[in-house]
């Protein structure tokens, strides 16, 4: 009973531990420092601004993003939102007077402008600022607007300085981990299919058949990590000494996404051969061993990606296995109906296209294995 009671607590603790990374802890500490500095400095602003010191910490918070470029972009969008909100409130004061109808109109227009998305994540500051100026500022709306804008700007400047001076985030190292994980996921998927092909038929292992959407999710995560890494090096002084050719990483990702497309396709073909869904096809038993060898060779190639000579060796081995599969399909073409060869031919074409997608990484010349047969000829 005790174990059952504690299990959800343990799972929650594990999730929290996995989410609280060192980078997030550092970002939280920097936010706390920026807020403390902003609150300390805010009362020293001249003029009416010292009447509204509580807005400076808010400005510090809105400028604390994981990347410097994100912080700068969000800061500019926030200031733009404040300016538009103040202009809407000023229009009400100049053209009419604050009342239920005019305040509602200003807030509604602000919400409409915010809905365009031009001002990013903090676009909701537009209607909120218009509302604050007209209601909180009241008869002192002009002084309130100046103090509000000055204190927010002070907080933003402090937040940007803290973010820049205290270990600005540079997420280049994470790229390798994400790309490596992507390749391992694809390789494991192909290895599982290769094992299923040489088991008793229909195969007992069926996890591979329902993993297509997961492969797309992994691809999406890797692309997000690459974009984050690219964003993290912009206006970042640490990027001067920590250089990385992200264009090559984007090319590798594009190749892996092409591989994923064909892996998903051959997965659907095999599922159709085993269970008749999403479509029914025939896979001749005598072709399964060659298909298994070719898929396993592609899996090894993906695991050895980036390993220099090992990568070239694995690629050559995959090309040889694919060529052997093509040869066997040719030899059996005259002795079997076209429909009986359809599934194996489709998978062979996918393997050939996978090899073509990754060929630019190697010095191995294209072979017959990289040229898929025309539909209906195998």
C-alpha cells in the first residue's frame, strides 16, 4: 500500500528533476539577480518615474529569455506594445474622455492589434497598458505613462545586461546530442524491423508498426533544438570563441528527415504485408532474409554516422547489401507475378533512396543500389 501511494510522488519528483536542468537553474538565478537590481535602482530615476518603482522588476522579467537574441527581440516587442497601448489611451484622452464606452473601445482595439501577432509573446501588454493608463493613471495619465515606460525600460536594460554578462546561454553542444539521438532512434527502428523479418511469421514484435508518429516527433524536436542553437549564438559574445558550422548540422538534419520519410514508408509497406493495414500487399517469404540484411546494414550505417572511416565502411556495406537485394529481385522477377514482388520492390526503393540521401556525406561513388527500379519492374 505504501509503495502504491508513493509511486505517483516518485514519478512527479523524477519529472521535476529531469526538467530542472543546470541551464534553467542558471536562467532562474539570473532573473532573480536582475529583478533585485531593478528594484534597488528604480527609486533613483528622476522625475515622476520614482513613483512607480514596481514596474522596473517587471521589465527585468520580460527581458529574461534563454537566448540573448530572444531577450532582445522580446524587449523590443514589449516596448512596442507599451507604446501602442499608451497611444491608444492618449487618443481617448485627447479625442474624448475616459468612460465605460471609450475605455472598452481602447481595450478592444488593443486586443485586436495584439491578435495580429506583430508584437510577439508580450502583445497582451497593448490592451493592458491602455487599461492601466486610463484607469490607474486617471487624471495623471501623462505622468503615469512616462513613469511606467521609464521603469519598464530600466528593467529591460538591466535584464539584458545581466543576461549578457552572466554566462549568456550558448546551446551549440546540445546539437550533437539531439542529432545523435535522432540517428539512434532511426537505427533502432530499422534493427527492430530487420529482426522481425527473420522471426516466425507473422512477427511477434510489432512495436515498430506504431512508431511512425514518434519518428516525426523526434525530427521536430531536433529541428527546434537546431533553431534554438542558431538563435543562441546571435549577438552572443561567447559565440566568438565557440564556433560551430550549423549549416552542416541543418544539412545533416535534412538528410535524416529524408531518411525518416522513407523509413515511415517502408514501415507502412511491411505493416501492410503483415496485417493488411493501412493497405494489403504480399511479401514473399524467400525475400525476407535479404531485406533483413539490407535494413540491418542501413541501421549500422546510421549508428556509425560521423565516425570517419567507420562511417565509410558502414556505408559501403549498406550499398553492397542493397545491391545484393536488387540482384535477387531481378533474378526472381521472371519467376513471380509483379504483385508478389511489390512489397519487396517498394522496400528496396526506400532503402536505395535512404542511401542516396546520405551519400553526399561520403566519398563512396553512387552504385546501382542508389538507383531505385521503376515501379512495376521489380
